[in-house]
């Protein structure tokens, strides 16, 4: 594996760009597959409610993760709070928030692609990161990996420990990052209203 001078793999370095490309691809799916919206209004309503709940839970979870690991990543092995339930809680909560956005768009194709692509993509992200953590923390990380799930939390393992000191600046940055999900959630709601009115189909078919 090729590493840079900080010990990061090329995959980790290019992760943000790959995520941006995937997001743009999803936007294309949303625009070009408007007919994938469920016709049963009960399902539509349920997806809308679940979407909002998932996004809020995901954003709150990401802030919770920052409260434990903010400023400490790669400096020490964090195993308390959300990290006592899963080795990758930040990715888990990001998945929940992203799934919520997919629900809010109410696009069946988008939901299926997201659920399929996310675990494949982040499998390689996690594998790359954990090789680096293994080099940094040795046996302590191997024990952590042996006893703690990689992705889906085991709530019975929750150990809040002592909440470490973390700067308010890092917490605010995490909250601002979470605002992106909330903005997209609002955009999804507005897009859904626009799509439901038939205006989007008229534009895409040239009948508007």
C-alpha cells in the first residue's frame, strides 16, 4: 500500500473527491429517475418522516463522536462513548444521515444504490484506516478490533467513560458540518414537493 509522509494511504487522501463524485452521480439519478417515486402516499409519508428522523439522529451522532475523539484522532486510541459500541461510529452515523436524505428524496433507485454502494466503498475506507491505526497503536488496537464491531453498534457494550475535554471550536465545526445534511434535507423536501406537483416531469420531458 502506498503511503504519504503522514502515513495516510492514497485511498484516504482521495476519499473526499471520490465522495463528491458519488454525490454528483446520485444527483443525476434523482433528476433523471423521477418516476422511481413510490405511488402509495402512506409509503411516501413514512419515508419522509423516517428521513427527517434519520438525518437528525445522524447529525447528533456525529457531534457525539466529535465530543470523544475531537483533536485526539491518531494521538490516542479512543474506546469510550460511541467508540465503545463500534470502531467506526462516525461512519455509521454518516450512513444513517445519508440514508435519511435518500428516504426524503423518496427515490427507490437512489435508496437501493446508496445501501449497496456505501458498505462497499467504506469497507475499503475502514480497511485502509485500520491498517494505519494498527501501526500506530499495535496490540491495543488489535484488542479493540477483536472485541468491538467494525460498523453496526452493539449497544450492550456502551461505556460512556469520562467525557474528555474538547474545544468548543471542534464541536461547532462538527455542528456546521452537520448543517450540510440539514440543508440537503430541506432541499430534498422542496424537491419532493416540486416533483409531486408534476412540474419536474414537465421540465424533463420538455412539456413545461
